[in-house]
């Protein structure tokens, strides 16, 4: 059988190419089959199957067969697999909720980063090669080359191929206010661009429309990122030129007017509607050096549990990379707020200092609260705006916790213990801070411990119960974030080697014997009370560092006598 395919090779003109049906590949997926075909005509003998052709419709005797969806990387011949239109429509019409990343605890976020699970493009083994989804080209404008290179592995894991400066990106277009374009300009074979970020930095993913049914469109012929129900703005796109490659050729395109919203992203297609507006998240980033504004960036990005943390981290990293030196010692202080619905907000206050890679550390850590909120699973908790003021300095401003010396090693109830805390830093900095603690009258005899540590280590120890559980309410979640310590202070934790128990997301230190007996009866597999730890906090003190990052931890012991 022979058919005709339609796609755009130049501008917005839809052109025909020839399709020769080679056969059917049954059971390539769950109750799914693909149609193998050879493409010809136009530039295809030179370019082969191109990125950006995903979704190109194929007709036989005037009837829509399906969409060009899969191909063989490095193939010399334009051989492609066609996704039947029935599979595309059925998949896009499946009911369901957004496939957000699995709920994470804040400890997961602190340990692993904030990208959510990697979603690899599906593939079907055929012979010695692999038939894979035609990779979706991702055009990034306004990003530095280092930023694109640093995040390329995460983007490729999502089935996207990042490319720099290949798209106009709609820098002057805001998805919240831009007028919609004429739907009649989008037909089967037209190019569209799914806009993930717009403004001073922009990100757009290109593909082809397969079918238009009233105000609804079907496109791509495969997943974009398979996030299910979603809300992503899309615009009409024009092809500037084609670039042939020995790996996979691709279209270089530029987005134009906003058309509507992609509302479904499923395994076999994406679908959306004209005239719908996506909710976008405003982001403002200001870079300062020695108190003077160096540059400011204003963007809007999609509001999505999986994409928003990654896009925000890319934007912060690129902002720093564009204005600061790539290597060498530096210090980055981040101040800002994450505005939430209901008048709530999260205040950001941290400093990062390192001999190298300070922008990577700062961008990763800054995203943590946003990722935690978006991936918490609370529909009533929405991020409304992210505003960041970032101060940079081309030298290290950090202190390491050295010796901690108590004024005495034996005390009685009512006595005061004075700790001399030695702090060392760059260029021979050697300072001493003092912390005082009065032992309460009636304190039990025995060892009393003082742990002097930075903010990160203190948070992990003091919130060890809360960090390992999923909050049950939005208020609990925000409380946990507010209780995380800043890393520009020294924290003195006073504790005893007594059992403490989890109480929701809080800690119940050294309860009365009757309460401890009841709680200890809830034993785990190893015979140890669930969640208990032999480390019960008595008090905490904070020592200022003079606006420098603090690292390290030291513990000393004092004996309380009767």
C-alpha cells in the first residue's frame, strides 16, 4: 500500500511526502501495534526521518492512518513507524489525574535533588537496532552553554534533545496575557511548539499536529513526557531550516502566536484545545555584586510537579553562570520568597561558599522548598510566584568549626557551662565565639552533651523524625520547611543519651516512664521501638557567624553531679 504524509519543511507551508507501507509490527506495546513504512520525497532522502516530524499525519486513499512516531537512530534510510490514529485518540481520551512524581519527604529532596523520576522514551527492539520514539527537539533560548550541558542528561532522560539558540522562544510573549492565534492556521501537518518557559529564558518542544477535531488537536504520536493530565501552553511554529545529521536530522523552528493548551500527555499522543490558557508560574531573579544590581531576569514557567523544579534550577544556574566566573572560589547568598496561595509564603535565606561549583550548589539547594511543595501532593497548596535576590562575591566567606572547649567538665544543677567555639576560615581567620548554658535546677545526674554544628547537620538531627515522614496537612509541611536551619549560623544542641519518640512530625524527648513504656511497646522487626533514637534534645542555642557559611560539627561532654 502507498500513502501520503504531510509535514512542514520550510516556513508554515504544509507539504506532502510519499509513504510506502512495509508491514505491521504487532504487540509493540500493551495491546498496541505499529505500521512500518518507508518515507520519500522532499528532503527526506537526504535528511532521513527528522526530529520535529513526530505527529506528521499519514493518509491512505484520503483516510487518516496515523502519525509518524518512531524511527531508527543512525539509519541511512528514512524508515519510520506509524502510530495508528485510533491508539492516539483512545490514549488521549483516557480519564485520570496528573502523573506527578511520587510523594517525597523533605529528606528525599535534600539527599537526591529535585528532578522527580526520570522518564525514558519507550523503545521496541527490532533486529540489531532499536525502534525508538522520535526524540522531541527542545529549544532553549537565553541559557548559557554551560547550563545546557549541565542539565542535558536530565532532559535526555525525559526523552528530550536540548539544543541552544535554535528558537526565538517567544521572549516577549507572556502566556498569561498574549492573545490567541487563528485556529484555522493549524492543520494536520502544521508545526507546534509546547512552551515550557517564556521570557528572558525560554524553553519550547517542537512537534507536528496529526489531527484537528473541532477545537481539539492530537499531535506527536508518542508521549511528550507522559505526565498524564497537564496544562502546557502551545503555539504555532514555523520552520526556519532543516539540519541533516548522521545521528538524527532535525528541524530548526521558531514559535509564534499562542494557540491554546496541551491538556493530555499520554504514551501514544498529546492532545489539547484551542483558546485555553495555561496557568504559568512567574519567576524573578536579580543578581547583585557588592550591593549593586548586575542583571535581572523575568520568566514564566509551567506549573508542574516534575518540570517546574528542573526549569527553576536551570534558570538559577544559568543566571549565575552568565554573570559570575566559571571556576574558582566564590560565595553566593540567596534571599527571596516563594509565594503561596492563601497569603502564605516561604522565606529563603542561605549562603553557599566553595572553591568550585558554588552555582551548582546554590541552584540545587534553592529549588528544594519549591520541589517539596509541588511534590507534596497537596492540591490546596499552590506556588504563585518565586522571587530571588542573589548576592555574589568572588572569594570564599566560610568558617569551619574547630575546637569546642567547655569551661568545666563537671557541673551541678544551677551551674553555667560556657563553651569556647573556635572558628577558622580563609586567609588565616581564627575567631572564637562563646555560648552559655545554665543547667536547670533539678537536672538529673549523668552525662550532658553539647553538639556544635552547622545548619544542615543540626536540621537532620533535630528533625530526624519529621524529615522521614510525609506531612499529613499543608500546615505541617510549611512548619517543617520553616524549621530548617540557615547555614550562616552556628547551632549548639544540648542533649542527653535518653530515648526520644516520634510524635507525628515532631519529637517527644524523654517522656515520663509511664508514657515511654506505652510508646516503647510498639516494636519494629528488630525489637526496637519504631522511630526511637537514643538522643533526646534538651535545649538549643544559636551563635552568629557574621554572614559567613558555617560547616562542621563537634561534640563535647559535661558530667552533671548530684
